[in-house]
């Protein structure tokens, strides 16, 4: 479990437009990630929040690219659980490179809330659910808002 060394981010995102792009696979985990993102955005005073659902994690980059046109920040949430084929590596790499490309190409921060886990328990431990050790949905939203606020000063 990571978590060690994580910064404490307290930012005021008043006036920011944020789009949360979330995959649909693994409903319980995704519900936790979405709830965590909503909590973090509310804590940062972000009230202009749009949620867009896509089929899976592989579809996050294209939706994030379109969302970046009208958003100050994007939060990308998904989960990929390792199986017995190379599919895991392809989806994880495609999502990671795609979301990185969106952020760099558009200049709009993309909070990376994609869980890449070996098993379902690892995902549940990171989903921000009751009993979870981490809240990666909240962390991704906090990172996106903090980066958007920082970029305003550049």
C-alpha cells in the first residue's frame, strides 16, 4: 500500500469547472472512487462539477480530451484488475499514456485516479469505501484541483 509520503493538499477551487470522467466496470469500486472525488471537490469549494461515464478505463482518455475543452481540470477514475492475459498491460498502458497526453497537449490537469490492481481486494482497499485504507478518488480530485490552481499563477 502506498500512502507514505503523500502531501496534505488544501486548496480553494472556487470557480473551477471540473469534469469527472469515470469508467463503469467494477461498480462497487467505482462508486467509492466517485464518492471520494465528490467529497474532495466539495471540500475544495468546487461546485461546477460534471460527471461523465464511459464503458471502461480504456475509454477514459478520449472522454478526458473532449472534457478538457470546457473544463479547468479533469478527474479520470477507473479500475483495471489483472487477469490471466496481457489485456491488463494494454489497458493500463493505453489509459496512462492517453491521459498523460491529454494533460500535456491541452494544458488542463488530469487527476489520475486509475487503480491498477492485482486483485479485487487491492481495489477495494484503495476505493475510499468504509474500511478502505486509501481514497484514490479523493486524491485524484485533490491533485487535479491543486494543479489547476497552481497553473492559474503561471
